[in-house]
């Protein structure tokens, strides 16, 4: 997806939810949010990660690293919300770990989504 299309989509989302707070939008979209932990996913798979989005049996999840400060946690929520909206059916872990597929395109799009959500238009 092009950056200008992501920008327009985020604008519509902000208007619809009357918010740019990623956690508020996550809650309103009924996405389950919690923290990464030893029991959540294989520790080696999540090491060094700020967060992850995935869907299982029709239920969407966003898990973030519990060690993040509030600022980084907000960015992690925004980026993973981007994955939930832009790539709802893409399992990033499977693409990366199982197939070796280059996931950078998906990550870049989610990061653009996060920037558009969190930064005012006059900044970005």
C-alpha cells in the first residue's frame, strides 16, 4: 500500500473513532491486547521485539513487551494496530520464521500507519 493511501486510511480511522490513541482504538475494535511472556510465544521468536499482532481462530491479538516504557508501548500498539488493519490475515511469524519471506514491506507499512496515527499532520 502506498504511503498516501495509508495516510488517508488513518485519517478516516481517526475521524471514525474520534481518537488517535492506539490503545483506545484497539479496545473499540475488540482486539485482545496483553503482554508478551514466556508462555505466550516461543521466547526465541519474540526476543528483542516490541510487540506482535496475530489472529487465531478469528480472534485478533496484540501482545507487547512488558518492559517498554509508556512512549515505546504506545508506538508498539500503534504499529501492531497497523498490522491488524493493513494485514489482518498475514501471519508475520509464519512468513519470517517458516518460509523465510521478506517481511520488511509489511513492517514499513505498519510503521507508516503508526507515524500517521501518532503524529500531527503538520509534523509528518
